[in-house]
């Protein structure tokens, strides 16, 4: 469980950086309406809120690590963020192949 939470946090950092790059530099639109709003207010607020929320959630799951439900629950965001990071990688691959980055 510890490794999943660490990787989840790393995936969140990767997602944050790639989202900023794709929205602020490339000009793509954020799909998540909450994050889109945060980005419209400013990238600093987006980063602070995104990292704070995931930090709190990881800490809370770690605090409840002895509970079976918490152990199972770590797989959901871990898998979702893993797929999201893979999707970002695919987008960067396409942009690279099109000579846009």
C-alpha cells in the first residue's frame, strides 16, 4: 500500500506538470471542469489545490492503512492516475510525431 500511495502522489505530480504544459503552452483545454476553473483563476491556485487535495487523501488513506477498505480503495485512484499518466504520454507522443513540441 505504501508504494501505491507514493506512486499515486508521483502520478499526481506528473499529471499536474503535464496539464500545465498542455493547457498553458500548447493551448489544449482541461477536461475536468473543477481543474478548468482553477486554471482559469490561475496556475498557482491549480497547483496548490491539486497537490493539497491529493496530499490530504494520501495521508488519510495511509492513516487508515490497517483497514481493509482503505487498502482496496487505494487501487482506484492509483489505477485512474496511472491511466491518466499513460494518456498524457500518448498525447505527448502524438504532439511529438506532429512536430508540435
